[in-house]
């Protein structure tokens, strides 16, 4: 989590040189770490992000995807991403289907815009391919630098607010109302009450740095549901369900539609900026920043992330991205790819817990959604609130994502507002050529589509 502080000082600690395959693969002694430390760090990272194996299948099931297949796809996509990150980039970073992006996939692209989940997966696949092209060229750096930081932070915060609304709606804490659009639900009924308890448990446990606070809270509330008779116990272990319903099910031709441009760009931009921010933050904590400011193997880490997203689309999950929870493993001493490989192996082992994943109720995962949403809102603190040409477009971006129930529309409206504010206040030179082009595309979308 962002609040975790890196305590070690110095670039690398002095440890005796190790021998063997692991030393050759991960350069453990060079990074001042040991096999035992890396394994412990991997376990730490896995436990902090293991909630995704319960949350993501529930969200995917709301899009009409088979829950069992979504569970296996989540585990395999996360395992592939972690193994690639560890073996290729030698970074202690865990990957899995992205929170926020999965909600956008289900509740906007499928449930609101009316596309099939196969077409939505096609958009995920195409955004992953675009991300790979950008990553393997200098276009990525140009694009990252051309979009203002205020909009980057706003996109992350907006996705968080959108995710929070999804969690509140799923829990029944916020319900529809014919006069006021939204209204508070019945907090005395089991679902909303247990979702609220789950959220508060997570918030307290995470504040107190309790190991695996999110996972503990989800499982505790599920057990309460079993005790109340509103959750049916279905066992813990079994052979993994079939991946057939989602494997290679993406409809790429269906995603080649002009109306899908904003969807593909939304997947791309949110994924790209979220990944860049996470990797740079973890690099600082893991002492991967050299004295000259260069970040060790950053390009390889970005390539591993983008390739994982393409693979995830093939399996049947939203974009796979680097998790900020990796900072927990780094704080536990993780310095090399062996940490990530450990996380990947644990995700493979998790496939045998399908019955447990299937019995996790929506209100339990809703509590986690609400908590993660609030963490994502923290990016707004980095915006210059004294400069209205920066803050107003950022606020439009954040507010319009949940109010339009669309990450893509929120991004589009924020970009258009930014260009308009700069152009009509005499600050048109602050806007990059690429931003003008994107603004023109978004305006055309609203006019003609």
C-alpha cells in the first residue's frame, strides 16, 4: 500500500554471495537479499493482493462470464504476469487483473453500453496490443509526457470514485430512487450491513498494518454469512474449473468499431498511467533507482506488464496490471524477481480453491471495492488546486466517471474541458499536439456517435 514506508537505507545491503541457479537468474547477492527473504516477501505480496481472486470473478460474472472460468483466468493471468515480471525484468512486482478496469469492463462496456463480453474482451486485447507497441517504441514516453499530470491523477481518482459507486450499489448501501436518482439503502438488512462491516474491518486492519487485512476481512464476513445461513458452504478445495468458456473468446472484429475507440483508449490510458505510477513507486522502495536517476530494467518491466495484458485478454480477463500492493513485499525485503515468481506460483496454487472463491458473497467483495476506491482517490492530492485550468478539468474527469457511469466518457469530457480551458484562457501553448488530436476525436465521438 502507498502508506508502507521503505526502511532500509543504501542501495544494496552487504550479504554473502550466493551460488546456484537462483543466484544466476536473480542476482540475489548483488541486490543484497537471500532466497528466504525473497520467498517471505513473495508470500507477503500475495496475501495483500489475493483478494483479487475472489473479487474479479464476481465482477466478471455480472457481465455474463462463467464464474469458474473467470476464477481460473484470473489466477492464470496473474501467474503469467508475475512469472514474466520476475524472470524477464527481475522486479519484485506482482500483477493481476486491474481493479477499476474490471468494473469498467462489466458495468460500463457490457451492462451500460450493451456490448457483449466477447467484444469487451476484444477491446482489452487491442488495448494490450497498443500498449505493447507503445512500450516497444519511444511513443510511450512521448504520450506519457504529452498528457498533463493533473489529468493523469484525475483518471486514477475518477476510476476510484467509479469503483466506489459500484461497490456501494452492489452492497445495497446506495440504491436507485425515482426522484433523487440515488438514495441510501436499508442498512438493517444483512447485505448492506455486512458490506459496511467488511469495509470498516479492512480500513481498521490496514491502518494497523495487519498482515493481509483485506483478505482477512472478506473471509470473516463470508463466515458470518455462513453462520447466518445466507451463504451456503461449498467446500474449500477442488480441481480447477474449465477455462474453455473464456479462453480465446474475445471478439476482435467486433471491437474494430468506431464506437469502441473511446473504450479502447480508456483501457489503454488508465492502464498505462496506473502502471507507470506503480512501477516508479515500487522502484523507489526497492532501491532500483541508480545514482544517475536511471531506473534499473524499467523498460523490461513495462514490456512484461503490457505483454501480460495481451495474455489476459486471451484468457478472458480485463487488463492485467502491476499492483501497488507489491510495496508490501518490498517492505518485507523483496528486491528481485524471485519475489514476483513466488507470487506467481502461489496464484497457480490458488486455482485449487475454486469452491471457496465461488461462495464469497457480493457484499463481502463490495466492502473491498469501497476501500480500494478510497485509496485510488488519493491521487487528487497531487493536483495544483490554485490553477483552475488544471483543477476544473480534473474535477470534471473525476465527477463525470461515476455520474455518467462510464470511465471512457469521464476521460473524454475531462480532456475536452482541459483543451477548452487552456485555449480560451490564453494558455493554448500548454496543450500538446497529441492532446489537441485526442480532443478532436472525443468531440467527434459526442457529435456523431
